[in-house]
């Protein structure tokens, strides 16, 4: 988190925490289709997670439900700040496992006919965040839609480039190599991903710390395009002091994204030649 982000983060967090629960989302409209916001978290973030949940409850368009998936051994460790938010609109559910893939895989199994929207657990989401995703979904109903995307990059000989060369996709861009970046929020329409998505043994083998890459691979196998929203701003606000433990430390600084995507390319034999990486705009 950058130093200049702290004032805005602290102000936004305090404003949300001081908002009475019954006032969150006051005046919001219900989504016009069955949509569920789904996320997971880790023990070190539980004390500040209520800030993220409050921002999700405060959306201009209300989802059918917000579901937080936690490891089963956390049942007795939920802070009151989270417990008091539970309602018909926000549920905490407990499942075994700890991987970040949990944000989506359980919801895919339990709500196969719903539109599912994933998000991260250490951010404050703008009030129109979900509304903007749903507006894009109306225009592109069969695509995975994300507010933030990068394009997986290869050399002309097909060699995968380091993650630092995977440049941000432009708003409205959709190519075979467009990768949804989960922190901005990602919308998955029903049946957008291959049935192997929920194969825990395989995703822990190939992408143990990169759920975004796993879901991208499953979209490729299903033939589903990934599209960057034309309205990707404003961006979520990081929650102060919430990111001491983060997958980005390994995936970005140690180039873990490249090694895990290479594992997927090798396993599924995804194409890597120049023709297949040619960019197209929607």
C-alpha cells in the first residue's frame, strides 16, 4: 500500500464503520438478475474484514446475497464486528481448506445458475462497483467481465514473459490472453467456466497461489472470453494495515504468476504463438 493512500483509506474506513448497519445500502435497488457476491479471507484479516463487507452491503445495486467462505476451524474466532453484519443478505459459511480459490469454487457448486461476482477481502469497494459490472454484463452476457485486467505476454517464439511485462488491458479490450485481475472484482456468468474448475487436487497442484490464473485457464477451456470493463474506475481503496500477508508478494515480486501460468500452459497445451496472442477489441 502506498503512503499517499493511507489518508483516504483511513477516512473511508472510519466513515463505513460509523454508518449504522441499517443505513448501509439505504436506497439501493435490487439486482435485476440472480447475482451473488462471493469472497474468502484469512485469519490475519478478520479484524478488518467488516470494512470490506460494509462496502459490499453499501452498494447502489444490492446482490441477492454476499457469502464469505472461511475455513472450518475459524468458527469460534469470528469477531463481533463481522457477526453483527450477518443477515439474509450476508452469510458466513465454513468449509475445509485455505486456498484463495475458495472465493469462487464453493459458490460454483452451490449456485450453478447464478451470476457470481468475486472480490478481495482487503479493499473498500466504491458504491457503484457492482452496478458497473452488471451494466457491462448486460452488454456482454456471455463473457467473464473484470474491472482490472492484464494481457498475458509471450515472446515471438512463444516463450512466456515475466509478469512485469503483462501490461494492463485497455477498457473494452478482450483477447485470448486477457486475464481478469481479481482485486477489481470479476463477474462470472452461469456456465462460463469448465467443469474442472472445482477440482481441488488439480488447482492446488498447478496454481496453489494464483486463483486468477486458474479461473482464466478454466475460461479458456470453456471457450469463454474475458473482457475488461469500459468503466473500470474508481478503483477499490486498500484497507490500511491489511496487506502484510498477501499473495502478491510471491506472485509478483518472485514472479510466481509466470511459473504457475507456465504450469497451466504445459498441462493443458494452451497455444502461445504470435497469431494466438494477437489483440482484438470488442
